């Protein structure tokens, strides 16, 4: 079964990574296995040139996995655009919940992180799948559930309730 995926969106420097980082312990304390997916807009080197897994990929392997005693890393071809739900279904089946960062154009339930200090409008609209907002701007989308930028516990509870309501 594919785990539920929640997409965290917001402008650069809105605090998405920090918010997710602080949300994860609230979910793991409830016994959940949390997975994350981060969308990068720039090229990132995932493997070290000359190392075995890099050599396998350069030889034509579609997927290459490096496994150590305590961790693993998968490098896979991603020629077509992948949505968080597709990635979760393919690679993250062991997770109970997936928190994706970025992917503002993807389909799926979104939580926007928005700070007044950035002086920018919301990145997404309700029609884009926005289900909640963590912000210091209570006037933005008042019809949506609002959370303060430091109330990770309440947002964790909201995500669990949302998951439960949508699965029944």
C-alpha cells in the first residue's frame, strides 16, 4: 500500500526544510516511519565519480544501490517528471507517511509554509491542492486550517486526522 504523501510548498527561505525537520520527531514519536522526498531545482551530484555505483550507472544501469551496514542510497534514472505519489509508490513502501518538499506543481495535498517577512504572496492556491497553511499571516486563506510556524505538534495531529479521514 502506498503511504500518504503530503507536499510542503513555499517560497525559497520560507522555512520548509526546518519545518519538516521539526515535524518528523512529532510523527516518529507516534510510532510512524517517516520518509522524505526533496525536490531540487538545480543539479546535485548524487554519486562520487569513479566509485563502483557511479561506474554501474555510467555503464547503463537504470538503478544502482549502495548499501552499508547502517544505510542505503539509491541512484535511479529520472528522465520523465516524477510526482511525489509516484516516487512514494515505487521506492517508499516501507514508510507510514511521506513528507515531500517542493513539488509545488505536483498533484496531492499541500501544506504551505509562509512568512510575512518574505513579503511574497502564497505560492499555491486552494485549487492546487492546498489543505492547510503554517504561517504568521492569519488573513491568508482563512477558510483553511492555520498553524503557527512553530506548532509542529498540532500539524502532526492534523496530518494523521486527514489521513484517517481520507482512507475511510
